[in-house]
C-alpha cells in the first residue's frame, strides 16, 4: 500500500483530555486502574462501576496481589484540627504529602489551646505541666507585644503603606520572635491531601508512635477514611430536595425513603420512585472516601521492633562517646562507603549525635560490625514493608542541621530531600533570636526589655520537662515521653538532609529570600556558604540572598 493511499482512522489522532469530578476516591482509583485491564474509556468505566464492584476489585488486586500503585490513584482531603504541634510534625513527616498548617506568623496562637497528656495518678506532674504551659503562653503574649513596640520605634511607616497593613506586618514579625516560646503542646490545625497509599503508610506509622496522642490520631485518620465524609454541598442539596418535595405537594422535612418495613407513616407519603426521593438519594448520599484501601492499616511491627533494637545498639555503641559539638549547618563530605553511610544513618535516627561523629565512628568499626548494624534495619521487614527511610542513602550532598524546632518546621516541607529526624530533646539547648531582620546592632529582645523574661521562660520549661521525665521514667514511659510536649519551639532539633544539587539550589534560594523567617534564612545562607566552600564553580549559579545584609521587613 502506498503512503498516498493510506489514511489513518478518523479517531486515531484525536487525543481527548477531560477533567473528572464527582466520583468517589476509591471508585475513581478503580476506574483508572481499569486502563491496564480494559479498553473502556474513563466515562464508560465510571458508568459501569458500583461501590461493591470497586471493593471486590480492590480486595483482590490491592490486598491479595500487593498492587499498591492502585492506591496512588485515590486521593483524599482531610481536615485535622486541634492536634498538638508535636503531633503535627510527626503527622506531616511523609515524603509524598501535600498540605498546609496554621502559620505561627499570621495567627495568634493564644487562641489555640493546648494538649494535655494523661498523667494518671501523678497529680504533681500534671500540675507542673499545666503551670509550665501557662507560663510559656503568658511569656509569648508579653514578648509579642514588647517586640511589636520595638519594631514601631525602628521601622517607620511608609506613606504608601496603609496603617492597618503596617501594623499587620509588624505584628507578623513580632510573632516571628514570640513563636520561640510556643510549647510543642500548642494546638494547631492542618489540611492534607494524600493518596490512599500514602495514607495507609501514614496511619501505620502513626499507630506505631510512642505518643498516645499520635496513635489516637492514626486511628481517627483511618476511621475518617472509612466513615462518612463531610459533604460541603450537603445543606444546599437538602434544601433543594425540600423544594422538590414542596413542588410535589409532600410534607416538608420528609426523609428519603428507608426500606418498606421501616417506613414511617410520614415518610410513606413520599412514594417510592418519586422525583423528590430520587433527588434526595442522589444529592445527599453518604460518601466514604476510602473504606477499602486503609481498612487493614495497623501498627507496623517492622518499625516498632527495629526502632527498639536500633536504640539499644546506639546506646551500647555510644555510651562512651559524648555528643560532639557541631555547627548550625555541617555539609559532611563523602569519604565513606555506602555501607558505612547506611549504618551511620541508622544510628543517627536512634541517637542525638551529629552525623559526622557517627560517620567517623562507624568508619573505624570492623566490616562485620557495620553489616550487623545494617542487618538491624532489615531483619524485621515484612512482605510488603518498604525499607526504612535511612536506606535512602547515596545522595551527593548531606547537610546535618541543628536549629530551632520552629525553623525546622519550615525546612521540613522540602519533600524532595531525604530527611532523617532525631527525637525531640532538651540536650542541644535552645536558640535566642538576636537582631532578626533589623540591623545587626539591634538586639531585639534586649531592646524590648524581655531578654531575661525569654531566657527564664525557656529554661524553666526545659527544667520542668526534665523533672517530669525523671519522675515518670521508672513508672510510666508514656508520661515520661509526654514531658517533651513542654519543649518550646526555641529548642534545637537535629536533622539530616540528603539531597542533590538542584534541591540544594532550590532550598537556598527560596529560604534565604527576604520574606522568610530569619531562622531558616540563616540556615539557608549557611547551606550556601558550605556549598560555596566545597563547590565554588557550582555555587555561583545560585541566586541566594545574603543573610548578613539588612532587609526591608515591610517588603513581604
């Protein structure tokens, strides 16, 4: 056949693209998965699928055959409200996560309330806990007001800026300082949109947590996915159904018809098959976001057993090695083998030591001992368990960062990096904000006359946390763990960020920008300086903002 005589079918070059709205998440996932097993279009698949058929398909291919990619196709939106900052940090620690949390810059957290753990019969610890939180919130209020007054004295209002915008900007910058006083017990709220696959692993991880609040959160997420979702259009749909009933001459307020045996005299007035009944059934039906895909999510025995054994191994190996001093940012050069990196990273996740110290220590161990440490990270792995995050090793750039928890929460959002986060602890001390975004000769807390107040509040909180931890250590590990809720956001936390050059460029450019918080702007600048020292030819391509230069804090 000549090329002139061949004509392709009319439909073969007509690509069609359309958005899909209104399908339940699991049904939509099933319809998309059918592309691999059926020639039907999406419209045809959705029209023929029922919830029962979707459940049967998912039970077979997801649970029996382990086709977890199917769950990537079902995305679910959640509102998670009135959880502690501590629980929020743990909740969002997913590499495949999208969401937003309440901002400590734009909202006054005095209105948030706070989480109160169960101390059982230990009323002394419960009283000390409550008093410490209340003291931190009182200091938060005093320092926010004092800092805002200092900012008014140092930052004039431009003629081009309205008074309310000027005050709003100064208040936000004052909250940037005051947030250091917020304890991890502070309540927050967040929204997340995740796939059912991410949700399943998230729930399993939360159920494996040593914190009771976090385990309860895992249960509530699983129940929310399996139960009836809140329908934003429910009220409007019900009102519309009432209008239809009125048009049909039926009594107002009659519900959609239950089974005949259960129908009351009033609802019997709405005949089966009536227009109002059909409208109400379609518009107000109950939707369950993921009743099948996360129903078996349980605490992860692999994570639980491995965490315990790694902590024990770290205690034994490091008992004669005090935590070495470390800078704010340490770009650890690659001199070790992949095996040593894996073993050092596993120990890092179970200790409070710097990565450089662990790397050097593990490098000196015999090969069989390095292999034994790696074996601890794999021996309890189940059939469908992903390897621990520590095994995501081999990245060219490794930044070991020791910064305040508040600033870390902003750095935590960078999902393209592999983050190994150590446990909360007062061992590393705390940060004190200095000049912030004002000229270097302005010590903002001293200018406001609240430096001693700030230091006293932080140190008292650390002392109370340690006291509760000591009291509960021998009797209630759960209560001892709860003492960490008292740590303010000023407390330092250590985390290892592994990434490629593109991600390092992105973080340093974005996080050094003038509109950001001075805590992570400083970290981004130190990351850039470390890169410049190690890779000067590459660093020149980064559009970083010099942290040492004074900026206009009114430019947001």
